[in-house]
């Protein structure tokens, strides 16, 4: 089965041919223990795709997060989101391509930061896509990089969609989903987090009760973190029951990796998918919320 929404991904040759017609946002992440992103100075300024701009999605209270929230990476207000889009020259009719570097020493997984940016922007009403394979694939295909700063864009004029919170789920949505036959909860973390053999996120380990495990890494392949083929992704989603689930809520540690699973579903046109904003950072803090730990004796 072919992707229902193939334009959510673009290939390096397409982007190269359309530079100057789209806004390119680089969301590369190099997080410190204080959740500060060092990628602007250490990755972007030395070498980036010509004309691209650096969007700090990864900092805990970065460009696409609420600055005054209790938890990092909290979904921003509509006003803050609109102001950020306008600052980068984005209007409602602007085409945007999101790019990032893929994992290596010191650099975080670019795929999940691309999908986090895409998830927020797509639901806000931005016509956006992700560069398939990231900057490493761009470079591997011999396409140009530069250290020249991009010109400051003219401000855009952006109005978020009225239902832009549709891609966002809260704690109460998840709690209702635990008991609902119509909702599939999906843990996008590694199996060792899901089964409680690793420490996990927060004071409790394991997974939200009734969730299934579909690790985000299942959807990408190779050193460039390129998304798998449509047939391969469809098989993963169908075998896990997600394509047929009436409603899907994905989660992870902080609502970043969860957006990879959500993005995969969006490629196939599933129209009732949301990401739990607080994820395990919020859920594990409340002992009254149900969790399952298959390995309670593991360190």
C-alpha cells in the first residue's frame, strides 16, 4: 500500500531543486543535561543547507514549547506558535521543509526532532514536510552545504487552525484510553523501557497500563535515519493493529519519540491520532495513574 500522504516526506534531489521556493528549518539537536541545545553554534553555523534557518525545537523551553510550563517540551499557545512561524517568514501558504542531522557522537536523533516539529506545525496549519534521510543523506548525495548565514526573512502572517490542538492529548485523555476498547495507547520507547528492565523516565518504570510497544526506531533504517518504505511501514502499523484502531494516542518520555509513530500513521492518513504531551515525565509522577512494570525487581 502506497503512502496516502507522500508529500509529508521529500527527497534530497527535490529539495535541492526547490531551494528558494520553500522555507528550510534545521532542527538539529545537541542537548546538554540542562536541556539546552548547543547545535546552533556547533552544527548549524559551521555547515548547513543553503538558505536554511535554525529552529530550536530541542531545548526544553525552545521555539515550539511553552516558555512558562512546568514540564519541558509542552505544547505552546496558539499565539506563541503563530509568532514563531511569523518570525521565520512563514505564512499560511508557505511550504516548509524540516531537516536535521541524524545520530552520531554528541548529536541527538534528528528524526524524532523533525517529527516533533512537523507534528506541531502540521496541526497548526503549516504546509510542511520532512527531508527523508536528513542532512547526512543530503551530504552523501553531494549536495551543497554552506557556512553563510541566511538572510533574515521578512515577517510572515500566520493564523493557526482553529482545531490545532487536535494532535495533542492530555492526561485525562490517556486515562480514559486505558479503559477504552476504541483507543490504542502506543509506547514509542525502546523495549527495555517498556518492559521495565531499564530505569525509564521518572520515579516509576515500565509502561502505561494497556499500552502496546512500537519503538520509534522500527520506522527508520540506515545511518541516515531514512524512513522505511511504504510497504515496510504499513506492515509494522498493520501487524500492531494501529491502522485499524479507531483512535491512537502515542507517548514516550517527553512527547518527542512518540511523534515518529504518530507521523508514520499520518503518512497512511489515519485521522484520529494524538500525542500525549506530558508523556511519562508527567504520568510517572502520580502514583494513582496506572502503570505496568513487567520487571519490578530490575534495577
